[in-house]
């Protein structure tokens, strides 16, 4: 509001007044300003000079207004320093923490000189590196590892936005698997049936239920190992305490290594919804297993792997097992990995056999001695007994020698003069049958070795050579069961070997275990223990808009213990992130009892953030997912300021006594020390120290007082100060110090250089340097290799202008530093941060633009406009902190007072205009684009050139008048506008008629399309 004008007359008004007065006072003189004579010229000179007097007179209210504000001690708000997060990187090989003190100076190089920053707090640099990040959800049974690229980017000081607590199943590392291994029992390739018997000696009544749950296809699936991964069994059924697995397809159960043990494995894997199996309902102390060949295709068996007649390989379609002409000790070998590996199982070998007559030499015609009279017998051929295998010995290799296979006499004489028929060899597989090489092939073998041959040496005999066809094998265990050789359980990415506990009665095995943390958690894995402190972990988060119902509760824990007894213990932290919802530093002192444990399969030193109210897995349906830009270890906040120590201000005599001036400005913080050595005794000093005053006392070796300096306190005005109050007033923009006169505030003792001031100065807006620009230490620190800021410095702004202070001054009387009305909130926000251009208070509205009683949302636009987004987190932090100290107690909660950026309403105008002159086409197009951009500027546009208010609406009709103001434009033929809302990085199109639905929106210019036609 402008002050009123005392005299509103201008030059035209004075001339008109003279025209009216001249005929009455000097009728003989004609006053003619159009053709001035000397008298008229003299009046015009007077009028011009009198205008200066009028202007000075009209400035009297303004000067009085300024004087009034000075009486109220309204001063310009000082500049604010920029702030940034700086990461210190230690040299490789450093083992011990490195201390960086508060006030350590760093700098950023700029064209107009270096800009100095100082650390805000001391920090202990830990050599421990953050190497793994996992997030888990017990309720949803999810373990998710954050990408290694995310941590690599953080280690390099780069940002890589990554969602946290995203438990939608993507990239889930969680698996619950029970592995059962047996090197020979599960050495299978054909169609088989596997039976498993589960026992629980303590709860026999639970055995049937356990088997039912494990065969429920909605809860679990049974698998076997193949060369391409895990394949499911075709059918899994349960009966009593027995589970039967059917493999109705060919394909080998491949050998693989699990937990360092190589074997043939089958497995039970839980499905994602297998909550009943994770609740402790499945436990057992014994498993027994057996396998039986299942003739799924009706072939009666399967072919052996190899057949050898001596050293000649035979064909299963037909072969001589001992050759056409067998000899003593001739051998017939049969190999089968699958069948002959089934120790203690019943194996049957079936084949069709017949005898084939073979002559070793051609049959000779008998020589007949012809006579006149001969007997009939002289014409008969001589018949020789055939050569046949009388007996064989069936043998197997036991690892050191070929020994007798336990078969009956019938099987040993089955090759004696065989008739064409089906034959079967059945035996129990010996427990010591082992693999060996036969003819260069390594397998399980049995053999038949010829022991006796009948009529071997008869001349001209015929060999009854056995011929066999279609050899098939089968095996089974009947009701005999074997214990598995290996048992392992995989839960929470950890493989637990349970073999030693298997079949120990009374020792229950729970194969499926849930996570030990019942709440959603984020795990931090370090390669070394992050001990001592304070250790700083900076968390960079994408801003979130959360109501009170959405703010999660977090507690921090570390994994500690002694002598192998690891447990999660509470960790005291100072958390600025508000539950990982905003950027901030997490500070902690690392305990000395950190212990390394292989959680998630990797032995590391672990911290975890536990979401105790489970809002990230069972919270509101609209619970947003936090987005982390990076986690930066050894990162602390720095302030753009430079410290000046013990400066003696220059005294200058002013209207109210001496004023003291400091050399450098603007000042952001100061300490004023006054030397009161000659004016204080021991009793007064003790009284001051008891009252909490800060005293700097210097004594000699005998304890006598040599110097006493007292820290005086700043106040806004000395009007309320008492004669003994050690107060001062400072103008931080100009560097002027005022002290009391002994009546209003204590006077500075006379004599010498009594005043010493240590203060900090800032470069204001210049301190907003880009990322990785703060890269130099003023003084090197041992073992610190590099420093850099992973995010741009932000928050720096220049001091308030005089006009801004005059606008704000009257509001101080109105709100009295307390926020009651919406206007109070808006003006106090401006006081909190001078860099604010626009602010709007939305009462009883939360950050999601939903009505909520008690919520106050401040929509703030910085003077940087759309480019101020990077510095908005710092602005938000400063304003919220300032407002919480000045609002009524009923709403003084961080969840109720929140600062947000406006939604940017991008207005794009599409227009077709007409001009009458072809020379005006280009100029009209350029001028229209310029006018549209100027009009839609959020800071300097609008109807009055003061920008657009937050929540102000715009109608398309305004653009007709705006464009018609261009002289070259004849008329506007067609015009329409489109609106896109830019909020939280998301761009959505809006109906131009519904801009009122966005109370926190502000108009900004978009991309305009202008077409000019000639009429």
C-alpha cells in the first residue's frame, strides 16, 4: 500500500489553476501558455520548480512511515548462506577413522574468486564402505537387493533414483526350498515314482497334515534338477505320512552342487502364498525315501546303457552275449547307471533268448567205402553233441574286485541249451556295487562269465550260441526305504545344512523359516564395522507429499554380540529424514560390539532401519513409494560462510552515541565479547557463571585474574533492556553494532579495545554452486583423498531490499511474531526465508490438497522460479522449522505444518491471427510470442507486471485482448489454450475450465503456436 499524496497537483493542474486566477488578479495580462509572453514564461519556470516542492511534500508521509518503522526497529532481513552436503573420501587402505572438526574450511572455485564453505558439525570419517542394501518384508515374504549400480553411483557422488520398499514381487530374492539329496537313489533318467515318508516322533498326529500341505499345488511344488534348471514333477500326492512323486517323462536328474555338496537332488519349493507352511506347521525329525521304476509307457522296462560281448559292443535289438563261438571265461557285460546304482533295491533284467547253431568249420561229407553188400549204418552220418554253455557266474564290481552276484542256480544255467523264450534275471542290488571302467567306459556294471562249456573239444561240434533280444531293466524297493544322504533348507537367501540333524529322534527340523524381523526393514551392509562417531550417512530422497497418516515410524538397530552370539540391538541415531521421507543426515556412534554375519549370504557388518508401524507393507492404499537418489557415507553439511576471528569494530560517533562498525558484510552469525577485567570481581564472576553467562577467563600461574571477557547477547531492540543487561543490537546487512547507554542496556566499559567480535560472513546467492564444485580443502587432512558435494549447494540468497522491508514492516505489528491467520503464515514465511517470491497459505488442507482439520499447507515459490527446485528442500526445512516455533500449540506438529512447491500450470496458446499488410506477418508473430511469454511469467507477468498469485485462475478470453493490442493485428481468427500440470516430476494434461481444482497451482508459460494470415 502506497502512502497518500498531500498535494496531487501536477504541471497541467497548475497551469489550469493559473488560467482560472489570472483574469481576476491581472485582467490586463493575457495568460497564454500556447504562445507564452515573458510573464507566462516566468510562471512556467515557477511551476516546474514548484513541482519539486510538491514531490518533496508528498514524500513526507513516506519518510514518516520509514521513520516509524525505524522506531519499531524494522530492519532488512540479512542474506542467508547456501548449504550443501560434502562427501569426504578416505585414501585406500586406511583402517582407522579420521576426525574432521567443525569449522573445517573448503572452497569452490568460481570465475570471480573462490567461495568458502565451512563444516557445520564435526564428523568422524569411517573407513567402512556401504557395499550392500537389502529391503525385506515379512508379511509379503520379499527380499529385494537394491541394484549394485545404485551404490556404485553413490560411491562416485552421483545420483541414481531408486525406489525403496517396493514389495510388488519384482526382483524377489526370497525362496523357501527343501533340498533332499542322494547320490544313487536319485540317479534317475527314466519314468519313476519316488516315495518320501516324513516322521515327527513328538507329534505323530501332525505327519498326515504335513504331507497334505507339502503336496498342495497352491502352496508348494516338487522339483528335480535338470541341466536347464529345476523341472516340476508331473504329480505329487500324499497318503498318510507318505508323499509320492511321479516323474512321467524322460530326462535325467542331473548332479549339481548345493551348499558345497555334489549330489542328485529333488526339492520342495514354496509358492509365494504359502503362509501356512511358513507359520511353523511343517516340522519333522526323519525322512525316508525310495524310488521305483514306473513303466509309464508300457514297455516293461528300459534298455541298458551299454552291452558288451567281451570287448565287442552289442546292440539291444539282438546280439550274441558271448559271441558266436564262445570260449571259457568269456564275458557278457551289462551297464546301467540308473538301475545298478539302486543299492539294496530289487533289480530285474528281462530279455528274449534263443539258441543259434553255429559251426566253427564246415560240415564234411563222410567217406563211404563202397561194397557189394553194405550195412545201413555205414550210410548214416556221425552225430556230434552240440557245444553249449553249462554255467556262468554273474558278477559285479565292489570297488576292488569282481565278486559273485547273489543269484540262484537257475540264473547261472540259463544259457545251457536255451530254448526260445522270455528270460528274467532278478537280484537284490548289492550295497557295495561300485562304478568301474569296462572297455573305456565308466559306469555301474554287472557281467556273466562262462565257467563251464559242454562238448567244447568235440570235433565238428555245433555251437548252441545264445542270442538275446530286447534287454530291459527295471528296479524297485518294495517297502524298503533309505535315509537321504543330504538335507538342506534354503530360507532368506541362506542355505542351512540339516544333514547332521536328520533322523535324530526328537530333533525337529523346520525346513521353512520366515525372516527374523516382523516388520518391513532396510538393511545396510558394511565391509568393516562403522565404529566410533559421530558417523554421518546422508540420505538423498525425492521430495514426498505425506499427510500425518502416511509418515512411517522407524527404529534403527545394529547386529552385535560377543563370542558368536549375534543379535539385533537398538542403535541410537539422530534422524533428519523423517522416516526416510525427505533428504537428511542420519548420525550415529558405532558401537564396538559389531559382529559380522552372513545375512543374505554375505558376511558383512549390518545396520537396519525397521518400519515399526508397517506402513510400507500394510499402510494406506495410497501410500507413496519413497525414491532414494543416493546414500552417501562420510557426508556432512557445510555452510557457505567465512569466519572472521577477534575483529575490533571501528567506533563512529552517531546520533545516539557511538556506533561500532564491522569490516565485512553480510553477517550471518556473530559472537560479541566484551573485556570487563577491571569491572568484575571474583564474586561477580561466580554469579555470572552461575546464571549461565559464557565467560572467557584468563588467570596467571597463581590463579589471579588477568583477563575476563563476557559474551554479550543480541536483542532486537534495547527498549526493554535493563541497566545491567549485557545486550547489543546488530544490523547484519551493514555491520553496525549498537550498545546500551547504562539506562537501556549496559554500557561498554571505557578504555582500550574492549570489544572483540568473531563473526561469519556469507556471499549470499553466489554460494549456490553446482554439484561437485566444492572440491578443495583449505588445509589438507591426513588420509583424506578427495572432497566433493554430490548435490548442488542451495538456500543462499541476498539480503532483503528496502522496498521489501517496507512492505513487510506493517505486518510485524499485525502478527507480532505469531501465526494465527492465513496472512500471518504467509508473512512469517517471508521472514523465515527472504528468497520467497510467492507464498499462499491453505488452511485445513493437507499436502495432497485434501481437506483435513488442523493441517496448514504453505505453497511457496522461490525467487528463482522453476529453476529453484534444487534448492527447495533447504527452503522447506528452514521455513518449516521457523513456523513450528510460531504457530499455536494445537497445530505445532511437523505433520501439520508443511511447505510444498506449487503445481506449475503450463499454459500453451494456439492462435491464428490476421494482418492486413504482408510486411507485418513476421513482426506480428514475434511480438505475439514475446507478449505471451511476458504475460505468463509467474514472477513478472500478469495484469500488473507483478506476476501471478498462487491459485489465481486464467480464462482464455484474456488472450484476445492481449493479442489485439499489437498494432499490426487486424483480428484474432481462432484461439485456444492447453494446460499441463507439472507436479512432482509428472506432467499431466488438464481441462482449462478446471483450473480452480488446483488451488496450489501457479501459471507459467508453455510452448505457443502462432499462425499469421493475410487478409
